[in-house]
C-alpha cells in the first residue's frame, strides 16, 4: 500500500517538474512572476557606496592590468647620458707610436682617439641629474639626451666612487620634470617595480619585475653596498637609470647586473633612493662625500669564529688588522677584538659596521662596544675622515 502511494507521488512530482520546465522554455509568460525572475543578491550599503549609487572602481594591486600610468609619470624624468673621453692611454706601450718614421709624419702631437660612453640618468631636481659614477668617470664632455630628442650639455657637480653615484647640473634654465622619491623603507620583497633606461643604446626602454631582495651587500661591487635586487631586465646602458614603484616614484638607481653573457639573467641591483638622497645632498654641498673612519680591517663573525672565541652570539665584526697610528689603534683597540655595537646601534656584520662608521661626523667622539676575551669592553674613539679611495687605472 505504502509502496504504491510512494510511486504515485514520485510520478506526480516528475510530471509536474516536466510541465514547469516545458512552460519555462516555451511559454515563460504563463508562469507566475516569482518563477520567471531569478532571485538577486541583496546590495550591501557601505559608507563609500550608497545602496542606490554606482559601485566604486576596484582598487588594489589585484586590479592592475597596466602600469602605463607609473611609466608615463617617470619617463620624462629619465634621460640618456652621453660622454666623450679622449683615450690617450691606449698609446702607451704601442711600438708603432714610438717609431721615428711615424713621428716624422704626425709629430709629437699623437692622434687622440675619442671614446663615447652611453648610460642613463634621472632628473631629481631643477637642473640636477643623478647617474652612476662609472658612466661619467673621466668624461671630458657630457650631454644629456631627453626622451623628446633634445640634447643639453651638463657639468659634473661631484661623484662618489664608493657608492657609484654622480650628480650632473644641466646647462640650461628650462624647468625640468623631476621625479618623486619613494620611501624605500616601505618597500617589500615581491613588490612590482619598473626599470627605465637605455639598454645597448636602442632607446628608452621600460621593463617590469619584482623586488627580489633588499639590503644585498658584500657583492664586491661598491665599498658601501645596500642594494635592491630585482629581476626586471637591466642591461648595459641601463646604468644610472630609474627603478620605480607602481606609482612612478624613484626606488633606486640601477647600477649593476650579475651576468655570464653581458645580458640580463634576472639578477640586477639598484642603489636605494635613501642612499641617493644622502649622497646627493653632500655632493651638492661640497662636491664630495665626507665619511667617518676609524682605521680597522674587519671580518664577519662566522659560527666557527664565534665558537672558537667562545662568544654567545654570531653577530658582530672581528678586528683582523689596524691602520698604524689610526683612530682605533690610538684608542687601544686590538686585533681579535669583536665589535658588537657603535653607540646605540648593533653591529650585525661588516656592511652594517661600515655604514654606521661612515655616518659618524669626522672629529666627533663615539663609544664603541667590543668583546675581548669574552668580556665587555667600551672604547671611545675619535672619528677621522675617511680618505678618498685610490684611483684605479683605466683599461
């Protein structure tokens, strides 16, 4: 009895659904309104979007389909730097140039072979361009080529080989589109960045990548290293160009790449805007960068050294040599002392130590905190001025 009732019910429901489906497809107007119109989700009212108002535009990195806005804001501030150098050193040691018959025709004034170097630069202020030191090193004539084709002469204000930065002053009174500097301390690994420059001299080029790492050092590129690493394509000719964020603000100056072939392998390095600002300020003030100096040769504290010296931590710098008569030696520092702090700042490695010492004003007296034979030792050292690096011969 129950079985026959259940079968009758199931058949009735099936027939009813079939009839509804047929009407919905062939004669939807015969159905009640609530069966014809699909239910809609209720609208949520927020302070930024009234229930009856239009939806606001979606914001955030997930909605970005183009970085044209950032590129267009920065491109007018990125220029090409062209330099001419007279290459007379190539004549040294060439037996042809010392031949009397050769000199009979050319005299003592030997022909000078001009060399042309091409890099990039960034306008950071009215008439001021920052670029790499190695782009303008030994340059006798400097010209700046703008994206619109204009060429304007420039003079070297000053350069700093130890950070590979240089500042040029344009020889014009025309207003220039200066780039905005980003707060590099807010940058994070994974942030999208754009590199703008003139790779291989093909013309202004924009490439995209992310920040791969921050605070890269001990690469042997510069004396003072605190690089932003990026996989945005950087090639020869990009030196001195801009690394920008997605708002078109300057994060760093592109300066070097790791490459086995001379082309981009996805490992490029940029000098952060904080360093650019600090060095530029000093170059504009005096034409050079003044840094502190204590006259020591440090070595990073490795786990093996920490264990051998019975130290509680692996952070610090071991003093392996002293400049004779230098500030540290005069203050009583010894080889084997472990520097753990300068003033209130902790020393975690050589790069940190060099940075802290370089920021000290020459002539000031600063307290250095060491470990000697496992005991704490405080030494007051009068800071000297770091001597200029020796000039390397040009190839």
